[in-house]
């Protein structure tokens, strides 16, 4: 939805400025923390760029929330963000700036800019962010509520959160996740080439695409050991330990792939699977053109026609393909 909106804005001859800011406190005991830091540094090296006509991307300079001085760092980051965003808005000659916010960690900056600079504020909750690993759940939730209260419009991709949060802002609505249908429906055709790294994997394939950081590998191991004739293929950047499944012959981690060729991989999936660990995660791809299976997530009680929900490990095996 975010991507589609940005492209619609582009076609209307409006300018879109996309900013990135992290909300996790770095944990240097996490062996993948350095990988995230390197990603951030690469983004900072680009800093501000024009991605396409009327679409600009800014990776603002900000300090990581380390140690006992988080409050002070937040004040410094607020100052840095305000200076940078104000300069970019002036540089791009925005006439009626609209703040479209997805990350609650920038709450102080957003509330300041809403009063001083922006004509409208939209809060778009794309995930249950307060449950992210490394995030301060209570603090992030309070930030979310403050932004939502000040927003002219609040959008949530979760029915349950809409019901809970509408008391803070009557202009709170449900907008489901979606995908670029025209792009991914190409996987239904017969004219796509087959990448070498998946072409040699035996079929049928139960596939997953996305960042690999909250996967229930106990579930994956159980399914892979019970269904040795099925290949389990994971496509996406890895930010978690794979040791529980790495040695299994029918489990394959192919790494991150360019967005443009994802349909080339998905065309070989017999089904798409969602292996999230908890009911707190609801950023899932229900619009893929294949059967999708997931361990029960209460959010999808109203989406029975779009998902095959399974509530036990035995049901997983029975419904897998």
C-alpha cells in the first residue's frame, strides 16, 4: 500500500519524500546487529537521492539509542531530523506538506513538524511494531498512541488494532496489506526463466519470501522431517540463526533476491507458507496467486476465503500442499 501510494502520488505530479529511521536499540550481543549497522551505513552513504520522478529518498542522520542516555539521544535526534526534513521540504518546494508516518520512534519530530510545517498528518500502522525484537514495547506503544491522537487520519492493517485504537481518534480505519498484483501475477505465466539456484531443487516446493528474522524454525523442522518429499525454500535476507534447519536436506535458504525477479522464483512454489512465531505479527502476503498456509493467527478470522489456517502441527502436514 505504501509503495502503491507513492507511485500514485508520483503520477499526480506531487513530490514524495521517503525517510528511514530505526526504532530498535542496538544489541551488540546479537551477531546480526553488525549486519543491520552496515545496512544503515550504506543507506547513509546515499543520504538523499531521487529514486524516480517525484519520488525522493532520505536516510536522515541520527544517533542509535544506546545505553543510559536514551532521552538525551532522542532530543538530539529530534533536532537533527527537524533540521534535515525542514531543509529537504524547502529544497523540494513542498507547498502543502503531508506527513505520512509509519515509524512511531520519530514521534517528537512528527508532532513538532505537524504544528510548525505540515498541513496534514497521516499515521499508517503497517505492523505490530511494539512487539519487534529489541523494541521497548511500552514506550513504542505510547509513541504510537500520541501520533495517532494528533493525526488527521490513522490507518491500520489489523482489524483488532482498529477496534482497540479507535477510541484515540475517530478517523481510524482499516486498510489491508496488498501486493503489486501486476508484478507478482506474472508468476502465473509460462514465459519466465527459471533461476539456476531454484531450478535444481526438487518439487513440490513450499515457499516463503520476505525478511527472515521471526521464523518459527521448530515448526519448519517438524514439517521438513515429516514431509521429506517436499522442499522448503526461503527467499530473503537472513537476520537470525538458521542452525535448527540448516542441515536438513529439504530446507533451502537462497538469500535475498532482486524484487524484479521474485516472480521467477514464486512460479515454482506449490504453496506459500507463513511461519511466524506469534500472533503479534500480521504483515503477511495474503494476495499471492497460490494457496497460503499459516499457523492460526486471530487477525485472519474474517479472511477465511483467502487463507488456509491450521491450528495444529498435524493439520499443517495434512494441508501443506
